[in-house]
C-alpha cells in the first residue's frame, strides 16, 4: 500500500530511577551510600532508507516509544541505558512538529542514511551515592528518572527522482516508464489508471537515474480536483520535468490534425504547476510527443506547429512500440547528470550558509543552568519556567522528605523562595513546568 502522509506520536524512553543503597560488609560498621544512577532512556530517530518508498509502516501503528532506562543498583552499579528506536522512512520525507498550536517544520531527510533526532530520551536519576557530601553523609533519597520527550509529528513524503514524467491522464506516462525501466505500473485505456506514483531506475551507458511517473493531472488539480492535489507535491523534488503530450488527442477522423488541442493541454498543465508552486514553474522542462506510431508520416508537422505556439519539442517517441525511447534516455542522461550536480552544489552552499548563521541567544530558555529561569503570573497562578529547574522538579521524589528538603534548598539558593514571598498572595498556586509545588515550599 502506498502512503505518503502519516501523523504519529513519538516518545523518548524514560530515564531509570536512581537507587538508595548502603554498603553492608563485614568489619565495615559505618558503610556509606552506594546507590547507583539510573540509565538514560533511548531516543527516537528517523532514518532515510532507500529500500523503502512509502510510509505504509505507519498506517496502522500510530505510537512509537523508545526503550526506558533501567534503575540503578547497589554497589554503585549504574542502570542499563535504553536502546534508541530507529524508524525507517523513504528519502524525501518532510517532518513537521504538530504538537503545539502552530505546526513547525522540524526537518527533512533527503538522501539515504540521513538521520533526524525526533525525541530525546530522559536522563537517568542519580543514586544516593551522588548526593554524599561533608554535610550530608548519609543521604536517604535518590532521583527519579526524567520522562522522555514526547511529540506528535506529521510525516509527508515527497518522492526524490531525477526525472518526473507529467501530463494529462492516458497520455502514455505509465507505458513510457515501463518501456525504459523495470517498473511495472498498471496500464489500461481509461483515465486515472495510475493511482500512485511509480518509480523506475533507468540504466544508460553504465550510469543510472530515477524516473517518477506522476498520476495524471487535470485542470484544477492544485485545488484538489482529480488526483493532482495528492501528487503535485511529488514533482517538487524532481530534477527535470518530462512533459508528455499525446498526439492522439490532436487526431480527428477525416480532419486535419488539431495541434491547438496539444497546445491547450500543455498550457493547462503548466498553469496547474505554477498555481501549485512557483518552484515548479522554474524547473527545467522537456516536452515530448508520444504515440508517434499513430501518424503515417513523421511528426515534423506537429513539431513545427508547436514551435510556432512557443512549445519546443525535445523528442518524438512511441512508448507502446518503444520507438525512440532508448534514444530519449541517452539524450536525457547528460542533462540529468548536470542537473544532479547543480542540485548538489546548491545543497553544499546551503550547508555552508547554515554554518555561518549567527545563533540567536535565548538565555532564559536555552541555558541549562539551575539559576536561569523566569517567573510569570497567569490566570491559574504563578508559573516558573527554566529547563534545568523543570528537569530537577520532575526528577524529585516528593514522597521522600529528604528529597523535598533538597528541593527547597535549591529554590532558596537560586532566589525563587524570596521572589515568591513578594509575589504570592494568600494560597495562590505555584507551578514549576507542569508540576504544582506550592505545598512543598
């Protein structure tokens, strides 16, 4: 089953909790704490794999979670970290974070082996041995594991091909891709036979390139008519557009060929491409005439008439009889290699430019220090926001009095307790992240 869109829930593994443990050895009357730390939770990665060309693996299963870290043990034994979860997607997959109110572009995977970190695993909690100090020689508490990061993401596939074959329904696109590659799409004499894009690999002179047969477009495709709304996006990633015109649409029994019909077809498809995306209108396009076997003489008259209408024909072929298809692929090869090289140069330039970008400093959000936070008053109470502070809060075991006392000490040390005394009125609620904490202040 071909699937080019999916929305899934992703969760990194929770960190393992630290352990409270003590040395218990003969002749060691005052053995100190030796509780080990919990293991880190596994993270979730998306990995581009050229051996898959669909998102159908995400059709029935919608939630994916990495393995959680294991709890620490006695004798300073650390818990095992959780395994990372690798989800394979086709090259050309665009990832959008739809967890919040406004979708945000998260990243894209263009080539085989590209890897994108989607959800971090949680940090493992410290065992009681970590908290031993000269003033706290026998800590009887340990940290909980940090919860793994959670996201809802939309996966959208835009097929990556060197050549995209486009044109009206039934112009012979599927026949052409079957003639020049090992692809075997469904072929029949009625419109919209092709319901999904087909990929084929063409080999010419020891070199190969990928062609994509995009389902037939019609007028209004960019608005969702026909199949165009679902598949126009796949043309965006192609290097060259091969625009197929059907000579049969210009033939009328007992009449002169109606070349204007071919011009109208060409302009209609061009209009749809430009309406859908300005990027498509700038792509290199080659026009070919198909079904040349329907004409008794050669197609020179058609080529000349189309040239007058400012439609330049690159080649005339018959995909059904394979006349001219081999020559067409040979002529395409140098153009494909040139376009491929150009796209790679643009990609490298973009990577260089990204490396020169001056980072935007957001000290209240990005710094992972306990003393970096901000306090906001909202309708439901006072909210304290700070990455490290929120992490410490979710990892505190509030059922343990010593752990609660450590929590209070940290709030005192970073100045939150004093700030709240001047801000709070009565029994106003206080939140650190999503946790209500006023009863522990």
